[in-house]
C-alpha cells in the first residue's frame, strides 16, 4: 500500500489535468493511530510548558500550542479535555528533556 497523496502529486506535477473526486468517492477519515500520536505530543508539550513556565496562564499555553501545531484553540482545548487520563499518565512520568528531545526531535525541549 502506498502513501496517500501520490495521485495528487502526479496530477499537480506530472499531468495537466485538474484532480477531482470521482462521483460517489469519499475521502477517508483520519488515521486513529496518527491522531493519538499527535495528541500525545500536544499533551506532552502542554505539561512541559505548564511545568517549566509556571508563570504562564492556561490561555497563553494554549496559544503557544496553537502556534506550534496549527490547530484552533477549540481543537487544542478539546484534545486536553478528552485526554485527561493521558494527561494524568504524562504528569506522573519524569520530565526528562533529553528523552523528550530524542523522541520528538523537531521540537525544542529545554
């Protein structure tokens, strides 16, 4: 199974036709595993920022997450609310910046 989007790439860069969904063709939903991974990263950042910047209010932490993940504040808040169990688990784990840097290399963990 190939990576989704190959047809779009081919149409955009190799063909001169416009890409349209065939009649009755549906877009597939999001991959639950990818969403869970994204949400865990958001929650880890939430806990990390909140722990290392105790002077920051909730609204500012959420704004930072909005800027980082290009999601709305509503979506960030929903992720936080719907994953309280994950937040509790993350909160109990030691906050080791080195381990976080290794696991999530694209983000700054100081």
